């Protein structure tokens, strides 16, 4: 089976769904291919930062998003001892409409975007449809081959194909676009534990002791925890078993000792092989990579989802006119990379610095806490907490919805 669209989007994650919605609101026929049957996948990027909250307002979706079950992070704070802590990032100091990070299951956000897209005649979302290869004609990518859940195969031809299929992007590999890999000394292990109603729910709290590091994220009814350790030790953790993992967690975060037995097996501890990379070229003729397909990010700072969304907004803003005309050339595709490259480089550079200066010394046993000069500065000059808050919450080049995509709430 073969059919046609103006823009084929591979991947129904945040970047793909935002791009699909924006292009459809520009009157451009767009088809999003998502290989899963739903969006229910745990431990995805659930942080929605102030810039993305502003975007949702501009799209007329702010009120519906606010109605979703969520928790809010207003600060990042390091504990000094059992009773004291120092705030290193205070989002309440930001002069923005939403001075906080909203913690919302990613599937709720994607369902909201899918619902908004379904109201647009030019928008099509195909679930259970996996992109399997690229169509090439006369040296150009002319669309995508796909397979449905029942084993059926087909072709979707398009003036432009956009790869939003993550850091293991099929489209990127098929186009022989190879990212430059940066060394990453750490991996993450995600899991959840119950949270009591009286426990602090507005602060992101990194926990450190010599050889151990974890980030405790308050969510509605539970803590989402990222346990950080040296890269390459997942097999050892699983061989040692859940009892040893619980013991290490209790030593790091004694306050959770009364509930670590809720982790019944290592199957509940999801390993993330942290990658940090970036394409030199984000496109070939007929194909554009954005989000993690163009630049895989570390979970440090939780900025990956928001950077991907901003890529999508820039793509729609820069390419809508050309797509309406039915022809997008490589010079126009290159504009997306030029606009988004500097923010990407700066964020990745900051993450690499945090890996080296903050996280790696702790997990390697050389230090037992964050850099002392940083803590001293924040204690003496509390207003300095604005800087990390701005870098995390706003970033280096926030994007805003183009006029054609803006709507009033309703």
C-alpha cells in the first residue's frame, strides 16, 4: 500500500507530536507514525519546564494541561545535614509566567497533544505503525516505509520526512548520518518508591555520599528516583541482587529505609545507558533529524524533552512556508540546525561540565558532596540561585509558537 502526505513525522514523542500539531495548524498535511499502541511508557522525560508551559499557553492548551494531575518543582536543593539544606536553583526567582517545573507523566502530555491534533483536518496520527526504512528517489529521501501491528507493510511518500525517533533513530542510521559521541562517565537507574503526604514535594533533591549519588524527584503519590553510578556496572548490580541495591539506597537516603522493601526485584530498576552525542549535519535532501535523533542528551538537568520541543517549534516556524509551497530544499533544512545548534552545544557543554565536576567525583568515591565553592556562594549570595534556575528553566534560546499555531483557550 502506498499513500502520500506533505510531511511525514517518525515518532510520536514530544518533538514529533508538537511538530505535527504546529504544521497541521498551518494547514500543512502531516502524518505522525508511532510504533506503539499507546503512550504508556514509564521513566520518560516527565519534566515540563517554564518555556514549554509558555508554549502550551500560546497553543491554547495551558488550561487543559493545568488540569492534569501533576506536581511542581520550584527549587533544586542540596542537603547539608539532617536538618539543613542549601538552595542552588530557585525557579521562583524567574520572571516568567510559570516559575516552576511541572512533573506530569509524559503520556498525559502526549495524549493532550494528540487530542489537539485530532481537531485539525490536516493532522493524522497512526499508532501501531513502525517506520522501517526510507524511500529514496533520485538521490532524495521521498518518504518512509512502515509496518503495522498486523504485519502489513506500506509506503508513505512525503515532501519532507522528519526523524523524531530518538537516540536510536532508524531514519538517522538509514540516511548514514552518524553522531559524534562524547564521553559519559555515568549511567542512571530509574525506579519509584512511595511518598508520604507530609514529605517535601516542591524541591528536586540530589543526594550524595562518597561513592553514591541519587536524584529524588517528588511526584504525585511517589518519589521518582534516579540512582547514578559509574557506566558499565549494570551487570554487577543485577548479579548482586535487590537486597544489596536496597542496602546501598538506604545508606544514601536513610529517610527511605522504611519503604525500600517495596522494590521487590531488580526488574523494577530500569537501566538507562546515558549517551551524549550530536550530529554534525542534521539533514540530507528530504530528511531532517531533530530532538534526540539529532542530539542525545544526558538526564542531568532534565532538559532533553524541552530542547526537543524547541527544535520542533523552530522547525515548524522555519519550514511552514516552504512546505505549503511543496518544496523544501537542503538550504532551508540547514536553517533549522543553524538556529538550534548553539543552544544544543551550550546545554551539552554544561552537562559535560556537571558530569566531570559534580557527579563523577562522587560516584568514583573522590568526593562526598557537591563542590564546596558552589555551596558557599549560594549560602552567602542566595540570589545567585537565579542562574542555575534560568539555565534549567528557560535555557539559551527559548522558542515561541508561530502566529499561525496560536489559539485562545477553549
